[in-house]
């Protein structure tokens, strides 16, 4: 049950990220959920591998902060 709540929270946060930066959200979807490599993700998005790594890093940090904020708000 706790795991399901975490997945819902992640999906909600990813939706918010998509509103702020759709490419970063798509990179997360492709890498995390789709299991694509950096190179495969770059090809799908039409950007360089360096850009994917930068987006991936920034998106992960953003999602961690957002999930932490939501968890603190829920307590």
C-alpha cells in the first residue's frame, strides 16, 4: 500500500515536471520507465547524449525535492 502511494506521488510529481519542462519529464519516462539508455533517449528526443544526462540529472533532483516537499506536507 505504501509503495502504491509512492508511485502515485511520483506520477503526480512527474506530471508537474511535464508542465514546467516537458523534455525533462519525457527523459525520465524514457530512462526510468522505458529502460532506454542515454543514447537511445537522446535519439528519441532528438538531442545529444550530454543534454540527456543534464536533463536526467536536473529532473531527478527536481523530483527528489518535490517528493520530499509533498511528504513533509502530508505529515
